């Protein structure tokens, strides 16, 4: 497995970390939204997924995207991880602004 990451530099590692944190943020804001009574909009998930379902999806998402990044050539890896970070962070932000939202930081204080 370490051969997959042998050609990684600090930027690759940082982008992967930011992508994984964005996946975590999306998962946690989704949990808060479901707790508020909002419905999940992903058609592949139930309307009111449990925390354990959301955790399993986050682990699968993080693991698969890490594997994909590991096999990509360096020139494609950074754009992939950057796009992943941006899309997951956008989802987290949008979810946190949902009905009764008010932002990710505010939700963390609840």
C-alpha cells in the first residue's frame, strides 16, 4: 500500500487531509440537519439516515477517494483532491445553511 503514496509531496498530503476533513464536515452537518427534522436529499440514502449509516458512508467515501488519489498520477491528483475538497465543503456549507441552520460553526455550538 505504501507504494501508492511513494510519489506524494506535502501538497498532496495536505489536499488529502483537507478533503477528508471536508467529508467529515459534510457528514456532521448532515447529522445535525437530520436531527432538526430535515430530509436527506441524496437519492441513494434514506430520507432520515441513522448516524451509523452516515458514519459508514463517510468512511467508505474517505477510503475510496483516498484509494483513487493513491493511484492517480501526480498531475491529476492535486486537481482531483482540490475538487473533492471544494465539493464536500460546499455540501457541508449548504447543509449547515438549511432550514433552521445558521452555519457550521453555529451548529457546532449547539
